C-alpha cells in the first residue's frame, strides 16, 4: 500500500509547491469624469482587471489558497462563493492583499447560463440609429474571415477592414494631450524609417507600368527596382503627390504605424460646418470597429465561445422548443415619457426591447415598467428573451433582449413549480351570443344552403319554360 501511494519527486514537488506568480492586471476602465451621471466607487467594474482564484472546500478550511501564506479563516470561510482576487501576493507590509471576487465570478456564471453568442458590431450605414438597435442579422466574432488574432506583418494592410487588433492607437479616442505625447514618443523618432517605407512603396509603383506593358506584349517581366536606387528628388516629388491625395496619404501612414481605422465624417457633418471647412474626400471603411474604436481585448472577451444560437432546447415532455427559455429580469429604472426603462439581466443592465412591442407601447399600461414599487420584495420582475450580446470598445458587455412569448413563460414557470399546465383539461370557450340585427348573425355555407333549399328559384330554367321544352323535345 505504501508503494501505491508513493509519488515521483516531481509530483511531490508540485503537490507541495505554492503559487508564486499571477498574470499581470490589465488597465482599469476609464472613469466618466465629464459625465453628468453619478458613478459609485464601490460599484462593480465593467470588467475584471485581476485574475480570480478559488480553492477546494477542504483546503479552504485550512486557509490554503495555494499562496505564499495561509489566508485568515474568518474572512474566507464564511462566504458561500469562494472567489478571491489577489492584488498583491507579498506587499511591503509582508501581507497578502486580496478581496472578494464574487461580483465578477457570479456574473460570469450567470451570463454563461444564458448561452448567448457574442456578435460583432454592425456597421452603421446612415449615421443615425445604430444598426444594433434594429433586428438585423449579426455575425459572430469567431467567423473565420474576421477572427484575426495573429496576422503576418505583410498581410496587415490586406485585412485592415476585418481586423480588431492593431499596434497603433485609435486616434479618435485620444485626447489632445495624449495625442501630442504619442507623436513625440512614437512618431517623430521614426522619420528615417518612414522614408525607407515610402521608397519601397514608390519602387513598387514605378514598376507597375512596366509590368503591365510586359504582360500586354507577352514579354518577360522586368526585374524589381531596388529602393536604394531611388533618389531624394524622386522621393520628394512622391511626397508632394501624396499630400494632394488625403486618402492615399492616410493609407500610407496608417499602414506604417498600423493605426486602427477611422470612419470618415458624414455629409451632414460637412453641411453643418462641424469640420471647419474640410472636404469629405475620404472613402468609408468596412471595419465594424471604425465607429467606436477596436475592443481592448478579443471581441468575445472570453465570456462565451458559442458561435451561434441556432440550437434547440429539448423539453422532457413537450419536446423541442421553438424558442430558448426566457429569463426573469428585474426592473432597475421604470420608463418615463421619453426615457426608456432599464432592466437587470444576469448581472447586466440592459435596455427594454426595441421596436413596436408590448414593452415600448406607451398606450399599454404595464405596472412593472411604468412605476417603481418599493414594497415588492426583490423588486418588480418581468420575463424577457435574451437574444445576443456584444463587447464594445470600452470592454462593457452589451446584452440585447426581446419580449418573451406567453407560452414560453408557462413552460419555464412549470419547470420552476410556479404554474401547472401538463395534464390540465382546457376550459371550453363559450361563444357570446350575437347582439342582434341581421349583420350580427354569422351564417356558414351549410346554414345558407339549408335556409334557401326550399325557397323560390329566381331566374331558373323552369320559370322561363325551358325545362318543359327540353323535356318534350327528347
């Protein structure tokens, strides 16, 4: 028995080892300093910045979390959600700086129970209401033609309209001070490198007419032009031509610095004079992140790896269901005349369903949405249908919900024991008697034939004597 329990020296070392390092924390989300809304310092952050760790119940009773020293039992054993975020393993006071991570840990678990796919933002064509507010088909962030995690430097320019990761910043999201610092630190020191980059582009452009002429005449292709043979006068003339073409110059600078794409101004901005007289001579980009900037992480943020929601939920009694099970949402803010309400679903604040539906019809009085009743235990709740989710450029998860069907609500309530539907005999529907009058009487085809069966035959063959003549002629 002792030989069976013996382990190798490496296994014994792993069993006795302690956690000595954690992933470096990512930058926290930027605060809305200029916003008029109040932001609580103790509220849950939009996304986690530190690694969340947990341990087994047997180890938690001993304070063993795999760290350098055991953690106090008083603060770690009373919680029903053993999740911690370690800010510092060994601080200057020789203590372990940690806090509870149940907020983000439970939010992740609740979101994964929704089984929603993460979709990419839809490009806004008109500059008005975003396409995310419309019920349009969405693409998954894991599509093969857009999920570029590692791109070869030579292919960065070819897939710039589909990428989400760039080495350079998104200029529209930078302040004036940050932009000046970035110019002084990352741009001005690369002038010579940029001139060499332009020489390579000019060499390719100078070779293009000769190559096309050789192809038309069926001749041998000319050899490539060495960028070092290009003179300074040729490069200066090339720079002058680039300054006259804003789009081509922007493409060159963006490709050299690997800048995130920008959406050009709309015609309404030009007409209103918001650009100071600048001309809108830049072409639009097809990159979905050009309007609001690329995401800080992978577009899925690691919260869901589902590619689509095209799957069926199989009920043990009723079989495959047409819709996914609805979820119960808490009313966070009731709706007002021109202000939509806010709902809480799986730890996320979402907007009420868009479009012409029951939740948005101001003529339909909904006591859960129209007023806030503090006397309701746990807050007012209603059933919604989660549809999709996306991650914006600031790292916030945006969940879109719709109205739930009454039949789907009954099925879910029956599983929860709140309603009983299976085996119930449907009540007969009593038809209301007609209010009176000839128009209120409902006659079917059978009733009409029975009523006029023995009635007078108007314009019949017998009335005109045709029946007797035809009978005698036979």
